[in-house]
C-alpha cells in the first residue's frame, strides 16, 4: 500500500506542502511515490529535495513507457502513474490536494474492500443533454448498473467524477485500469478530451468497458 503523487516543477511547492501535511499533521506512515516525466519535468534539484524525506520514492515514468506512443503529460499521466507505481494498493493524490484526515482510512472503506475502487464524485454542473452524454450513449450499449444510475448518464451533470483522489487495488482492477490508460494515450485522448474534461471521467468509463464494478 502507498500514496502516489505525480508532479513536475510547476506544482512542486504544492506537492511538498501535501507531503508535509500528511507526515506532520496527519502522521500518515504510508510510503509515498512521487512520479514525474523526466528531468525536464522535475528538475534534479527538486528531486534531491524530495529525496530528503523519509520513506519516499522517486520514479521517472519516462523509463516505463514508450513516450513516442503514450506521450504522457498533464492530466494523462495519472492512470499511467498508478500502473507504473510499485504499490499494489494505491491512493493517487493530486499535488495540490488537501486532506483533513489521514487518507489511510480510505483503504478501510466498505466500497473499496468490495470492488477494489474508491472514486469521488465531482460537483453537479451543466445539467441537460450535452455532446459528451450523446457520444457515450452512441457506443456504450449496455452500461453497468452504477453507470446507468450516474448523473452523467442521466444528463443531470456534465461532471461525474473528481480525480484528485483515486484509490485502486491494481490486482483486482487491472483491466479497468488498462482501459483507462488507453483513453489517455496520445492516439485517443485528444478526441476523448473534446468530450470530457481531462482524465477524470475516463476512470469510470474505462471500468465500465472492462465490466468491472466501481
């Protein structure tokens, strides 16, 4: 089990603040893996600063995937960060997320223990028919019950999921995670992101495609 944070120089100060709050305020003892995309993304100097923390690992994701195919950057790095992580059970955090309680508690949630996933809902915005819901229903013929009940599917909100925190048990959910990664590959994501706002909806859509409950 561990926490994964993807960050570059742009969000480095937020990542440090998040790590400090986890360690010093919440006394979170989970190992933390910081994932970045090469030295141009996270400078050697900042890598060295993070290396001073205890129980923190640094992982250069550019050594894991063929970047001419994946072209990982921005939002798209998040599902690949989970996949590349050394942890079997992962809490993925945005660099600028702020917790009021120890995130270790998320592993004990009933829903997570049942499905191997714990997703958070985004705020309800822009209800009514929209190109994204039309696009999804054109090819998703038989959605899972949880998808059929979602605000997105029922056109009650353009936003369904918030991906600043994603909790996954990779062994249980690998097919859903791989589908999510495909949506965020360079070959597909430009078209996908025209329909949904970044990576966040690709998680539950990817899991539905794999017929994995979430």
